[in-house]
């Protein structure tokens, strides 16, 4: 009996494993700072309204730069974009470690957002090497890297920052984030193969004669893609409201410091890994991406409302569990639906434009969350997040193909 090995399968598995490790390291770096980010701004004397606005500047930079990185990855390849953006993010973390004024923090957050093109490039890379039937599983792998990053990153960042906000260490977590992101850049440079052939890049450059505005009009002139993008925009707007005030809320409601906040975020990351790392492929085959996206929006809406009403640690943990399930189901499902609407030569541009739209949600969400937190009370941003998530369900229904 002769055992025949499918070398293409093993090559794909190896590439996916390398990409997984690179994105995981990137997300560990990002996650390291999550328990401390609002307090970086608070320590220079800012209130909740200013804190969330400064945090939202990251997404302003991402909103402006994401389509550029997407188009660039279509024309020069995914690997150069992954390496360049990871190096830029590492530089932003070093600057954050020593930023001691509001002006410097504004610059650091904006620069970091501009350099955050790695996720769109990774999504495009996955689209290059998978088929429509396996794309949701590939996006789930990316989501699992997110989840693991959000398990180890916040836990390590919280431990490095300390449990007492008054004596928190703000330098070590930022430098640790820079170190692991540099490792990710080196890994991409040395081990990751380019997913596009030179002739594909050349052909895509020839198709890039349209201006950026014309290309966006071409992409978002499609009904289904436009509706899916709006669903993503509303959902991420709601999530960013939760994300930017959760640490402030936990400190106000339970007197949590960076360590305790990191543990809660780690719990959400564990849920994400369980779903996206193992279950998403089977769930997609059983129910389809659209049904999973609908379920995700239901979990998110319930989670926001439950968190706003929680008065005990156990209730808060249950609410965060629902939010973790919703987020883990939503991101790979909608990313897969969006990528299905793109032709091969424009996949990077479409996903970059989608990332830009969701980044706009990450701008608008923080613009309101801090203000609502300060004026209407700590639970109010979560209720507003639920109100933003509900219309997304109707838009997702309208996005069905006729």
C-alpha cells in the first residue's frame, strides 16, 4: 500500500501556521496595552470625554490609511505591507512608553492607526490562498490569532502594569508590546512567502489606474457589499463604545486596576479562541456565514444590555461571555461575506475599504462613549451600543442576494 501525501495541502497548512503565529504576535503586542490604554491618557489629566477621543484617533489614522495599504498590497504584494506596518506599530509603542503630554499621546495614537494595515493585508493573504468554501475557516484562523492575542496580551499587560492604578507601570507594557511586534515583523520577513505571483502584482498595478475616489465608488456602488459594510460599521461602532469605556467602567463600578481588567479581557479572549480556533469551520458548514452573523448580533445586543444592568462580578462575567461569543462569531462571518463580493484582483482593495469603514465606526464610537459616560453615567455607553447594534440585524437581512 502506497501512502500519497498532498504536498499542496501541507504547504497551505504550513503557510497558515506561519501567518497565524505572525498575527498572534502582532495581537499580543496590541493586547498588552488594552488594560492600560485609557489610563495612559488619564494620567496626563484628561477626563472621560478626552480619553475616548484620544483613543479614537488610532482609528482616524486607520480609516485614512487602510484603503491605501489594501491597494498597495494588491500591487506590491501582501508580505511587504505586513512587514512595514508591523515595524511602524512597534515604533508607535516605543513612543507611547515615553509620551508624557496630551499632544504626544495624540500624535502617537494617530501614527499607530496609520501603521495598522497589517490586519487587512492578512485578510487579503488568506483570501489569496483559500477557496470560497474554506475562506470562513481561514478567517476563523485569523480570529483565533486575535483571541489568543487577547488572552496572553491583556493578561501579561495587566501583570506588568500592576493591580493598583495609583502605582501602575506604564513603560514596561509598552516596551514589551514593541518587542513582540518586532518579532512578528522579523517572522514575516524571514518565514512568510508572498501569496501573489509577480505577474499577478503587475496585472493588478495595471488595473489600478482608477483614482482612489473612483475605486471606492466602484466598490461601494454594489448593493450587497455596501449593506454588509454598513452592518460592519454599525457593529464595530457599538463594540468600540464598549471597548473604550470598559476599563473606566470597571474601575468606577468595581475599583478594578490594570491586572483585574486584563483578566476580564483574557476571559473574552478564551471564548474567542474556543469558537474561532475550533468551532467556526463546523458552525459555518452547518449554518452558513449569514446565520452566524445574525446570531452574533443577537449575542452582542444581549451582552451590552446585561453589562449595563450588572451589579455583581458574576453578572458582569456572564455579560462579557455573551459579548465574547458575539464578537467571535461576527468577525470571521462578516469578513468572509465581504470577501465573497470581491473579484480576485480587487480583494485587497475591498477588504481595505471594509476595514476603513469599520475604522470609521471606531472613530464615531469613542467620540460618543466618553461623553455619554461622563454625562449620563457609566452604564449608559453600553445601552447606546445595544441601540447601535439592533439596526444592523435589519441591514443584514436586506443584504441577501436577490
